[in-house]
C-alpha cells in the first residue's frame, strides 16, 4: 500500500507519513496546479511515477526539465515500469531524439523524446515526432519530452510539466505542474492516490 497523506490546511503543506515524502501545493488562477515532491530514493520515484500513470489522459504530454544527470530518463524508466514496459529498454534518446516503447498488450505507447540537440522547433518534422504520436484509437499515447525548452513554441500549453532538481546523491525535488483541462487536477490527484 502507498503511504497515507496528511493535509495541513493552513499552509497547504502535505506529507506522506510513512516515507517522509513531502509535497506542497500552490494553486493559481491560470487553470494550473503545482505540487512539490521530495524524492529520497528510487522507491519514492517509482511511487510518484505509479501515481502519475493512474491519472494521465489517454493522450498526454509530459515535459521533463532538469540539469544533466537530474534523472529525467530515470523518471521515464519508472513510468515505463509502472505500465509493464521493461525499463531496461528505456535509454536516453539523446542521439536518435525519439524512442517509442509499447506495453506488452500494445495498449500504451510511450514516446520518449530528448530535444537537447534540437536547435529549432521546425526540426521536429525531421525527427518523426508527428508520426510517433499517431496511434490507433484504443491506445493510450504518452509523450515524455526532455529539454522541452528547446521546442517550447511547438508544444501545447496544456500539459503536465515536471522539473527535477538534484538535492543530493540519490535525492531529488520534483515540481509537478498540471496546466489545462486534462492536467490541472493531476498534481492533487497523485497526492490523494492510494
């Protein structure tokens, strides 16, 4: 079972009792919500990933920002593992830019993109970005984009944005922001999942 959540109404602070995984919430008027998670180890990361996949819409865009070595690909591995895609097959797509992973039942397509080497959003056509996102209607298609700032003008505003910040050798701070109709509730829902 996942750790239970305790909410402190006065300062909108949240804490996961058993693991000490803490989250805070900031709600803005721009149809977005943000939570911050303190990740102490890979188990914590896998818990957050499994909570996120429960709430992603059928077609989803998740952007991942953080310095080199912050754990963006490790996060995508945790997402893959949560939907029974072998995480050993998930590697950083820095050189081929886009890697596609399918769930064993072929019901989930995980598109993992690394835009670090892209210099212009117009280059997306050459990467196969548009065809990677075309799936049969019964599929779920989730695109995880590392270095989204390189193609910011080509990305929709409605998305789940995750910023990974290194806080220690194996610890990270994740700031998760959901913007738009299909995403704004996700930060709060992952805190309530059990």
